[in-house]
C-alpha cells in the first residue's frame, strides 16, 4: 500500500516493512486530521468510526475513551457515582439518563450499538470514516469525516498497527477489483442518500 498524506498515523511505519504497492493507493489528502472535540468535557461524548465496514463507537468522559463492553460498564458505574446518571440503550446507541427506573444496561444492548446501519466504507469507497454527533443549538447533526488521524482517538489500543495496515490494504484491494458502477449523482446527493447531513459533512478542521 502507498500512502499519500500530509500527516502521519500510527500504522504508517509498516510501509517500511511491507513496502509500497503502487496499485493500492490510500490518499489521505482530502481532509485534515481532526482531534476529539469532547475529550476535556464533563459530559459524555460519542463518536462513531467506520473502519473497513466495521462500526466502532467510542464514548468519552473526562478525557478517557470507553469502547469495549467492560469499558462501558465502568463508564456506567462512574456516571452513577459522579452525576447520578446511568447509561441506557436508545435508537442504536447509548445515552445518559437521570431516572433510576430506566437504569438497565445489558451486554445485548451494547452489542446492538456495534451493528453498522450500512456498509458506509464500501458505499463511499473510503476505508476510514468518522461520524460526529454534535449539537448545533437546536438539533443533533451527524457530521462525516474521512481520513481521520486515528492515533489521536486512541486506536493504537483498539486495533493493532499491523492489523490496521492489513485491513486498509485488503479494503483498497477490494475496491481495485470492484470498480464502481457509473453514478450520475453529485457528491451532495451521494452523502444525503446515505443518511448524512451535507452542510458540514466532509468538513476540514485544524
């Protein structure tokens, strides 16, 4: 795999081990690397990653990431202690609630949050996608980012560098062998058709 990028990520050094394949090009120049906007906040933040069609939701609280079932259980206990809030499953994700009557988080609920709505990576032909759920003052909006710098989000502890390299390489190989059917939709229409908000999707951040 050959990487074209303005930044370094944690798996890049494998190019020195496996070498460059000019037929498998990962072009990360489109977006700038983004940093977790909620890492220092007192509220629970949530960012969903799609890595080669695997959905990986990460929750943040007081600068710490939570992503495994064991992590989520710890987060639930911590929220009950700190804020008298608990985690509940709702509409495909976890959210907080104060009413103790609803405090019943199960592993089945957690596993439901890992089910991808669609194979977004394949549909958009991007190996790495990140969806932020941010409040704009009135409603929640989903903002889609590509080519995120995964090292900034704790991914070295989630997916080992070698596995990440292999997964991206295999995904690019799949794309090379499965060329897209000509689509006359504009980029805006493509994004909207996959359920994302266009206004700030594929945004550029410093």
